[in-house]
């Protein structure tokens, strides 16, 4: 007799609102896979807003009916009543979870969300292990086991991997926040691991790790060498040695401690000496890979002692022994050192994964367990012929990362295959989230792959789902990947966070309720510390916030004297070339200019102490760039870098079409920096060749790019060319035009030109106050009257930036123009700063001839304010303002000095002194609205957020520049007004650095002045 659902039960629905019926108090929603449900609201239905760790409950019950907009993502928990409504089974909502105030707002996508979560996790573990607010960290008091509330249990056990996972999390919390408490705790933990749990064999030049320490009441220690858990009992599992390095490597990344580097390398020697398979098949082909276990006495992976009748660990390999090296320590070690040997190892491991793990003729899941010869082992231990969903997702995540370093077609194909298959077999489309262990095959007549232990969901597998789809979306820019990344993030942040006690739950049931039986009710155990949750918070901020949503991100380091050879590498992860770059650097709170923005390196100052280094990263304009390097003799060379998706094809199209329109008959695409090529781009090239009849060559293509060209057979039409010419790294993508239609700034050799300009300018101070070299094509105009104490110079590359100059710049029209106002490098039709004078409009004066009317007002006012003639020297001249003693400095106009096109408003008015301690005076404050990225936040030592100001997007950021105030004869002028600095302008998400001086820093944004914000006393900056 068939089963029927004739009883009530409660469950969760995750989905999107598609319709609302306020009159009857109900709405309709679709699940992720498109199944509709009618939801009935009741008088006892409650609603709340998503909250992060550390956030208070925020009720939204009263606002719920108005918030049921079409397309809003909701999680609704309620009761099903079978056959009890017109729709069949009735569903009455009891609890509704909202993810933002607006339908398209998701709180977990805010810039500070993940940073706050990682900090709260670090506080939870430090308070639990060492006492609330602790600042000293004696790991003799550390315990592996913690209850759900974070209290220590009676077990006096310290496990190596759990300490290492905690150390990783603490080091990551410091990397994101700069909070010294986290750094000190991480360093203390790394030292404790090396001193108490690591055995160094100097004879063999290897290091290996004890499984655990057991502490007796009298303070004595008992070391446990071999594992004491499950399938690993009485063996040394490879994954335990791997995870022993996770914490050390992350601490090394922020400190460069050579002692840690030595232990890391000695442990890697252990892997190569005793875990690596160096045998060959009968035909001589190397088998490669790492064995899963070695004998604790002989260190032999083939020892008969590894097979004891219960466990069969002799001559075995698995995902953990091969793949776990990649995320646990190898990528971070490569990021810190840049050494080729680590890149080679990453490539080798990914080659083994792509060769042996796919099993798609048999199952939608990968094969994870193997014999030494890579034949499948489908009867091993508890796993048998079963799949762990998180391991499939972890493969997709890590192959996508390594493909940015060593592009290969098979990496891309395998990662995208997993991304295509997993939602249908491993994702819970009804409730959200990812399942744990599942049967790899369905039985006769079965529609669903069966869950093995329960329909529960582990926190670390949610991490793999989030990060896999976030990086896939960041690299390949596909809406479906973005959808799964968002839904995965929603489930994790809705149900895995313990907002009451702190930390995250080990497991929840399918409906989101915590699973709290046995060891899975713990916050600290053999399997759980801070590793996966901190890794998630950090990389979600990198993939989703920094790379996808273009939000700045700050990273913090304290490198020891002499660390890293004096060059700090700050790449946040393995990302496509030119995906991110450095915007600003501070060392010990002071701005530091010695860095390579594109190479993501900082040259460290010589010091006898470890400096505090803060690095602000920003996304490049996009993760794909196409830069025309030269057009010569009818041949155009275009350098490609990053990931060319269909959505970014217009960037390539514009470059090719412009070169062809300019007369090029051969186009050479230098693809050595290209890691992905969408088939749509190949079809565009084929059609362009068909209609424009030009010769096409591609150099440096590799991996998926070369395979895509070959698959299309377009490679048969490519002409042969030599290798790419030696050149500097390809320039940053040209920024999108700012609002108002102003032409974009040039790209190409922009940064190199800046450095050349600086030398040029310094050498010319004796000859001209503007510091411009009098060379061919430069005309020094005669002094233009008493108002112009300087000479105006008109040249193509004036003031550190390339600005077009009108034809006939030396003609009569330009002379008349300059008589009215000093305008070097003027662009016809460009809008200048508008000036307000509190209650007055200034004296009339000459304006530029033949320019828009708005300029006349602009320049008359500037003439009245600037008897010195808008001194464009790097040292901005003083300005006499309307009376005795009123000396100010002027930050000039839109296309002057550093090319601040986005200066919007200069306001002159009476204000309060920053240094006058509240005394009022009849003075003047000049406030300028500009897009100075990060001006709203300084180093912010006390905040620990690392957010680094507002996002660099289409919305302009605001900075108040205090240019000094006179208070009844007392001069008040910010000390930063005389300090040379580095001004960085950001518009529409594109950061453009320009070397020069910042006459006066915004109080709200000056390094060393955290947390202060102020508006202009005399005007509105909106």
C-alpha cells in the first residue's frame, strides 16, 4: 500500500516572491528550481532581518506585507497541511527571514559583512580558550574540545590540526582587520606548534607532526604520534600533516618569519620523501600522486601493518592526500613567495585531479578513493562507493584558482562540468544549501541520490559551495553562477551562524535547525576550529566584494626585518591577471609610495623592527583587458589579459575595430596573459575576419584558449608571427568615461610616464616654477600681467597626465584665452569647478575667449581668488582671500595638476577651526568634492574592519579638504598641507594613481586620523 502524506509537518522553503495577494494575506514564491508554492500568512507569523555574528535581533513583522515585492529572496519556515486548501497542500508561514530592506539588497554582500564575521569568530575562540578580552596567549591552557557555548570540556587534549586551524583563522582575522590581538595569538600558536608538536629530523631533513598532546594534571605531557581516529587509526594520514601547515603558512604570509618557512619546507620534504608515489606503471609511465597513509614506524606507504583486517590503508590514495595540499598551504605559500617550485607543484596536483577523478560515465560525482595505481577503490571504510558533495565543489573552486596561474583547458572544462552537475544532485533546491555524503548512484526506480547519514548539511561544505560559485562567477561572469553563489551564501548566513552563543554550527538539518548530537554539538573538536569559517569570510570578501562588486579591500601585514627579501607580495588569491591592483599603502600609519600596483608588491623600508603595513586593494576596471600596444606598418599588436567572457567581448571589439579603422591590415593578439576565451569571442573573430578582410595572428595562447581556437578551426586561418616582443607588463584597462562624457584618460605606459614626469619636474624647478622642461614643442608664454607671477606652459603631456591641446595653441585666440585666466592643457568644452563665495560673487575679470559661458564665471572668480595665477607648481602657492591675514591654499580645477576631472565644487565660507579647539572665527574654508578613494577612512586602527572607505563605484565619494582657517588673526592650517603625498582618484570603480602632492589631506581621510568625519561648514557636498 503506497505511503500518503496525510499528516502535518514543518519545513523550510527558500525561494523568490513571484506574486502577492495582500487582501487574502498570502503570496506565491518559486524555489531555486522553479517550483511554485502558495504561502499563507497568519496572525502569528513573525518576520526578521538577517543578522550577522554580533548583531541584535531586528524585527520586520510589521513591514512584511509591504516587503513582498516581486523577485525578493525569502526563507520561510512553516507548517504543511496536506489536502487542506484549494492549492492542495496548504502551507502556513510561521517565520520569514528577509535578507535586506530592499528587494535587491543582500546584507551579506555589504563591504563589512565578512570582515565582521571573521572578527567575531576570532573573538569567540580567543575568549573561549584564553579568557574574555585576553591579550596574552599561553597555549598550555588550550583545549581541542569546546562545548556549543564555547566552554572547555574535561578532556585535556590538544590536537595538532585543531590548533593549526585556529592559528589559520586568527592570522586571517589579522590579515583582514589589522587587530594586533589576533596577530599575537596567531604567532603564539604557531610557535607553540613548532616547539611542542613538531619533530625535526635533521639527518633526513624532514619534519613531521604529532597527532596530539595529552596534558596530565601535574603538567606533564604525553605525545600521541599516530592517529587515533576512525579509518586513520595507528597510521599517519597525509591530510593531518597537510593541515598542520595551514596555520603556519598563514602566519608566515603576514610575518615572513624564516623559522616558520624552514619548518614548512621540511614538512614538504616529508611529503616528497615518504608520501609521494615515485613508482611507475609497467610501461614506465610515472604513477605520481601522494599516498593517503604511511606506517608510523617505517614511514612506508606500502607497509602491511597499515592493513589490520579492519582498515586497509596500504597502497591507497584519495582526495585528501592529493587535493588538500592546494588550499591548505600551497596557494598561500606561493602567494607569499612567488617561487616557481610551488607553482609547479600546484600544476602537478591539478593535472592528477583532472586525469583521475572524473568518473562521469558512471556517476555525476567524482571518484575520491583509489588504490596506488589510481584504480577506483569503492569499498574503502565508511565511504564505500559514496560521494562527499563538498569535495566535488572544492575541486571546481581550486581548479579555477590554479587556472589563473597555469591556464589549462582541462581545468576549465572539469570545473565547469562540476558546476553544471552539482545543483541537480547535491544542492537542496527546496531549502537551500548543500548536502553532505550521498550515494554516487541511484538504485532501480530511484529518482534522487540517497543521503547517507542524514539530510544534514555541514558548515565546511557550505563554504565549498559558496566559494566555488563565487570564483566561477568572478572569472566567467555567468548569471547562473552568481545565482548559486548568492543562494549558497544566503543559506549559510541564515542558518549556520550561532548568533546567540557565537561561532558556527557544525551541522544543521535540511531545514536549517541545528543538529546537536554527539561531537557535532561542539564548537571545537577533532574536525572543527576556525579554519573553514575564516577561509570562507576572507575569500568571499575577495571574490564577491573585491573582484565582483568592485569594493576596496584592505590587507594588513607585519613583516619581520629582512623578510621576503624586502619585497612584500600582497596578492589576495590566485585571480586572473590584472583583476586587482594596489591603490594605496601605509607603513606605520604613514603613506608609502614604493609599490608596484599591478605586480601587487610593496618594497619594504629598511627597519630594525617589524613595520605595520596596510595595503588597500581595488578591482581593476574589469577582469579582462585588451590594450593596443602599437600600430606600425599596417600591423596592430593588441595585448589580451584576464578572462574574456561574452559579457566583456565589447572591450575586444572596440580595440580591433579601432585599429582596423585606423588602417591596420594585420591584427596580432598577444594572448600570453589570457586564461579564458569564450566561444562567442571566437565567433566574433570569425565574423570580423569575414566582413573586414584582415589577417589575424594569435601568440602565446595556451590552455583553454588554445583549445577553443583549435576547436573552432579558426587557428587554421591564423598567420604565423614571431614571439611577442619584449615589453613591460600590459597596461591597465582603459577606464570607462566618467559622467558628463569627458574623454577617458590614456592607459598604456601611464605609470612609467608618471615616474619620468617626476624626474622632469624636479629638474626644472630652477628654470620655471611650474617645473616643466623647455624642450621641443613647448612654448614659454610671456608673463601675462601682474596677476600672473608664473609662466604658463602649454604642452601635450602637461602636469603628469596627457591632456590634448587645441590646434594652434600658440595662436592669438589662445593668448587672449590665457590673458583671462591661466589655462594650460585646456580641453574645449570641458567643465571647470564652480565656486561659491559666502554671500558674494567676487570681482569681475577677464575670461577665456570662445569658451562656454560657465567658464567665464568660473575663471573670473578664480582670478579674484588667485592673484598668483593658479600656481600649478607641485607646491601650490598661497592665496590671498579678501582681506588681511586670510591666507589659504587652493586645490585647483578639473583638468589641472593631477588631472582631477571629478572635482565638483569649491565652497568658500565661514567655518570652525580643526585646530582651534572649537573657537569660531570669521575665516574661510575651501571644500572640494572629489573622488579621492578611501578618503572617508584612514588606517582606522581601532575599528579592525579593514573595509577601507566606501566602494569605488559610479557613486562619487566625498572628501572634505580643509585648506586652513583664519580665526581673528590666528592662522590655523593643517600640518598635512605641507606634506607631499600620493593622490589617488577613483571613478566608476576604476582606480587611477597619480604621483604628486596633496596640499592638504581631508581630516576624514588622512592616514593616522581614524574615525573622523566632517562636512564643509559653508556648503553642501551632495
